[in-house]
C-alpha cells in the first residue's frame, strides 16, 4: 500500500486518501486503472515492483535465518493474505512452495485447532 500511495502521489500530486487504499489496491491487483479527476492512473508497475521487492526481502530473510537448511525442506507453506499477492514471485524463489487453502484464515484456523 505504501508503494501504491507513493506512486499515486507522484502521478497525481495528491496523497492517496486512506479510505480509498483498499479500493486502489483491489483495482491495481486486477490490472485496472484508477480514476483521478477524469484521468486514468496506472499503478501496475509500482505494484509489481513492490511485490517483487517484498518477495526478495522475505526470501533473503529466510536465507539469513535458515542458511543451508532451507534447501533441505520438503515443502514451504505460504499462509496469510500476502501469500495470495506474492505467490507467483515466491514460487520463483522456493521450488517447493505451496499455498494453503484459504491462506488468509490459515493462522486463525491453526490457533483454533491448537486451543480446541
């Protein structure tokens, strides 16, 4: 969202209103443009760059934390809403990546199972 807000501001000269962030994110992830005073603003490049940068940061942190053990994993499971947005980028960095069904609620279901 921060990257989209910065690019929106760069292209329009106006800050992205907080109440519009979710709509702008949804439109951008679907490849749609955003209207600003009857002008179409394309934030796709900024979105793709932000996803690529986030995936790189995640894989770099994993490599630092796990070192050579990372290559020994049979599976890397992705959970959380970000995994939906970053799946394609992350599968390029992890050859054994899988996204759990309904990853947005995977943590909540896991905790519920743990306390049950």
